[in-house]
């Protein structure tokens, strides 16, 4: 039997130390082979032609041609799966989000310390897992201006359904969430979202969404109400769950252990939606690696909620939706383009929307 094909990785970073660290981390995985490194995008361009890598890791900030300019050219001329390597700063977060808009599959924050100092095992495994997922990703190169050009949807009735929408995503999720939210009108029921991201990145993500949506989007704080036209993004490094607040719902943001190795975790949000909102909730699981959210989406379905999984064709990484489908958690599997349309049917028509929409 022929040996399994190794994932060929090209590392692009102006720091010799960082090239060495990432190379060492990836070489510990027998399924990966670092075929080369490049100190700048100009060198990388030539090595891509000769080495034909399956995945690139790309430093966000480099002298000369920066990572964003290089990525923009790459996605236009020769799309490849890219994992961005970012600094854990507000500037790094904003630049990384721009890279994800341009088509980068995912990102990791730069590991701290050197090889001799020791890097936490979970950090090394995260880097390997994201490169592995990127190798099988569907690279999407939808430009932000193309997303904003999509026709906005509308609520037909002045009285929209009283319910809550919850979404969860990981790799590829920032683009998917943007495509959904930018099409929704101000009368949309309250939305709570978990997107796997570290601190600082979720705040920047919420700000960028708020600038492009008709909805009010912000990073959640404990006690925030889920009102009509409001979107709350779970903050990185904390868990977020729903709770009752008077006659409506609010979020509880709190420090706790990771669930499924994630903080925030999609399962935490979905489990709370099943318990607190029940049949008045709509659950949507989007592109991402791993299985976070599958159990919680099943709990929502069992509680009477309607549940949706993004289909394989439109997912950058089909891990999370696939696991939800395998667990029987999805009432319906839809393309990314159809999800906001269905969401509006659900909001417009109440309990009968899914029957009318699917016939």
C-alpha cells in the first residue's frame, strides 16, 4: 500500500526564529513536511512555483510587501489555503480579520518564547490542527465588496417572531457570518454568536461587522439583552450562555474552563439555548474544524428548536457541520447563500415557516 501523501507546507515569516519554531512544531507531525521557508513574499512567490506547497503559513506583518498585499495578489492569481500567523495585538487582530475576508482559511497567534523555553503543548497542537484543516479546506475568495453587493432581505410583517437565533463557527466562520449578517434587516430577532477567536480578535470582529451591517453588532458583556436588531459576539477567552431577563433573554459571560478545548465554546451557547429558549430558538452551525457545537445543536433539536447546518460545498472546513449532521442534530442542511433567506422565513412566519420554505 502506498504511503499517505504528506501535507507540504511553506512558511513565510521575516523572523528567522519564528520560521525555526513553526518548522519544528510541524515536523513533529508525521503527516506534514515543511518543504521550504521564505523571509519575505518575493522569495515566497518563487518558492510557491517550484515547491508547489499544499498550505502556506503567512506572517501578518512583514517589511516590504506586507502579508495582506501578498495575500490579495495570491488569492487573485493562485488561490492556496493560507493560515495567518498574527501578533496578539489590536493592530494584529484588525489585519488578521482583513486577511480572513480576503480568503485566508484561519489564523494562529504567534507562539511565545523559543524552542528551548518550551511552548505549551496545546499551542503546538493548535498550529498543527489548523494547518491540517487548511490542507482540506475549500478556499473561498469572495471579496468584501461582492458580499456588500448581495441584495438585502426584509421582514414582511411589522410583527416578527419572538425568538432567539444562535450561531457557532470556527475556521472560515468570519466570512460566513459576515455574508449572513450583512443581508439581514434591523427587525431581525436577537442573535448570539460564538466564533472561535482569542481575546482582542472578537472585539475587532464585532466592530468590523457593526460597520457593515444594518444590525447593531458588539462584543457581549454579561447582562446584555438580546433585543431585536442586536447581535452579540462571545468575547474570546470566556464562555457565553443565554439566561432569562424579565420577559426576554440576555447573555451571561463568565470565566470557566474550555469546553471541547474552546473558550468560547459553541456547545456552551447551544446547550443554554436548548434549556432556556427551547422551541423558540433557531440554531445554525457554520464552517469550522472539529466537533464543537454538534452536541449542543442536537440538544436544541431535542428541545424543539429548528436547527441548520451549513452544507459541505459552501463550507471552508466541513468539520463542525459534518459532525452535527452525523449526530442527527440538523433539521436542514443549507448552502451559505440560503441560510439568511431561511432565517427571514423563520422570523416572518413563525412555526410554519420551515414547512412553506422547504416545499
